[in-house]
C-alpha cells in the first residue's frame, strides 16, 4: 500500500500546525514557574492583564488551535482503513488536541473573562486563586498537547513511505 499525496500533504500540514500550537502552550509552561513563584502579584497583573504580554497568543492562537484540530481529524479520516496501524494514534492525537481546547474552554476561558473585568487599583481578593487557575490550566494544556503531538507523529511514522503521484 502506498501513501497518497493528499494524505502526505495533510499530514505535513497537520504536524506543522500542531507543532505551532504546542509551541504556544509550551511557552506558557516554561514561563509559569517564575510567574507563579517569583513575580510579585502586581507585576503578574500588569504584564498579563494590562500590558498585553499574551495579545498575539489570542490573535494567532485561536486559528492555530482550530487548524490543529481540523487538520488532525482530516488526517485521521484520510488514514481510515488505508493505514490501520496509524489510525489509532492519529485519532488519539486529534482527540488530545480537542481535549486541550476543551480544557482551555472550561478552565482558562472563564479566567480570561474575569481578567478582562479587572481595573487598575488594589488586587482582587481572589488574585492568587485566579492566577493559579490560569497558569495551571495552561500547564495542563501543554502536557495534553505534548501527548497529542507525540501520538500524531507516531501515526505519521507508521504510515507507508512510498508516495503515489
């Protein structure tokens, strides 16, 4: 059996967009320890809420996240019965990326909505809980996406190597 050009191109695009998505989440993971343990609360609030440290994450992140999920499921559907060894890891990778988005919607998005209502002045009483939920939500998402990316890479490595014209 041979790998179709369509499946090859979709796999390449999927891995590229999934890698970009993982990169965004991995950046959050790497930044989290000092932001939680070392940054004064006022600095965290100023950088995160008022001075747009993550502005481009929001602008570019949404399309990248959706693209990673849609392309992952496209690869999974194309793999189907043609590459049975690759189907389960492709499905797992796609589901994990979808799970990452669901975690974001359940954990991080509500915090983002709360952060959008903050005004300069005294810190909110629940600051520590809000910051911890925001940071740990992103950490969990990064871990889920790492597993998803590894699963999709496994799927692609299990596909046949010869490409049809």
